[in-house]
C-alpha cells in the first residue's frame, strides 16, 4: 500500500464514521501524527497503522507492504518469541530477552522496538517458571504510558482504549489475580469490559480475541464465587461464539456455567450441560491424549451417579 493511499484510507474511513482526529489517535499516537498521515506527509509505522485500522473496524489483514525492514524484523522476532512461549520453551524465551537487552543497536533500540520488548516482557513474566509479577506490571504500565502519559487504572472506563492497550490491561489483570486475588482482578476486568462496550460499536470486528477476553471474565467470576455473574457472562460468550473455532475454550465456558449452577443449588439444571462437556472431553482427550475427560467424568459421577448416558 503506497504512503499516499494509506493516508487516504485513514482519512476517508475516519470521516465516514464520524470520528475526529483526536478520537482516532487516542492511545495510539498523537493527533498531529494523524494530520500528517492523512495529508501524506508521514508514513505510518506498521504498528500504528494496524491499530488505526482496528479502531476503524477494517478487517484484519497483512499490512507488511507498508512496513520498513526494521519493522518486519521486529514482527518476525516477536512472533518467534511468542511461538516459543506457546510451546513452553521458557528458557529459550528468557535467553532471547536477555540477548535483546544486552544489545544497544538494531531494531529493538528504536521506539517501536522498545515497545515490542516491553510487550514481550509484560506477557512473559506474568506467568510461568520465570514469573515476576512486579516486573510484568512495571513493563505493562510503562508501555501504556508511552502513548497515554497520564494513564490511570481508576479512569479506565473513560478511555477509548486501543486494541493494544486492551491486551496490555488484560496482562495487568493477570498480575492482579496473582498478587491480589481473583476478586480484585474481576473488578478490574469488568471495568475494562465496560470501557470496551461503551466505546466500540462493532466489538467483534474491532476487538480481536474479544471471545477469549470474555472467557477470562467467566473464569474469574467463578473463582471469585460470583456464580450468577459467571452464568451470565458464559451465556454472553455463547451468543458471541456461535461460529467460534476454539471448541476447547467453548467447552470450558460450559463447564464453568455447569459448576456455577451446581453451586447455586441448581444441580438438575446443570446435568445436560455437564453431559455435553463430558462428551466433548471424551472426544478431545482421545484426539490429544489428555486426561481432562477423566476429571470431568469423575465430577459428573459424583453428582449424578455412575452411569453417563449420551443422547444420540
């Protein structure tokens, strides 16, 4: 995408949606940057352009044709590190972070590189064998204050948060759960949800991974003993996730709903839901050689007896 075309796309989409330059810029870049991008005076960085497109509700796509060589390097290296984390290669990730911090030149020494590194550290140190919640929280807050210097968690519901900011606040929630418990983490996550619901008109298009975000609320509501809230949020998840591809997460929300119903003394109402979860876990465990089926089946037997009947 040519520089001029990128600026036109931003300007035309912003005007079509009735968004001011200040509103589009909030939490992403300065208003002055938007002025220069729209007029073709400045090339938007890949990372800024992606956030602007998300806020405007433009479907996710590959914008690497506007990325510089340094930005492509940062993208590739960040993906590599996140993939190592997903595959539980924690020691390798730790070594990568140490090597990046020892270097004082190259793409990670740039402003974009510094932000990418803060995001990597905030995520990596939030959990796992190298968990350091204080360090993770420090990195997350520093990252948030780069584009929003006065960032204050108490003002969360008044902000028009970017998708990147939402992801970072979610990491703060994880750290809060670890350091202060599920109740405070749930309160923070609900305030984050209120901010998203208030500011975004088309959440599914504008906020990627919103389903996973809702799933975290379901989990924290259950852990906090807020069983009716857990059921309500699980139902909201089901409505938004009818075409959701991650069936394991879907089944987990059903399980939390069933557990909450039992906790509220509605064991009979939970039986059909439990049955569906047991059936899913049986199939999933067979395919992935996991023991999750036995755990859920044991719960079912303890509640309803030894015989499990599946409707065909």
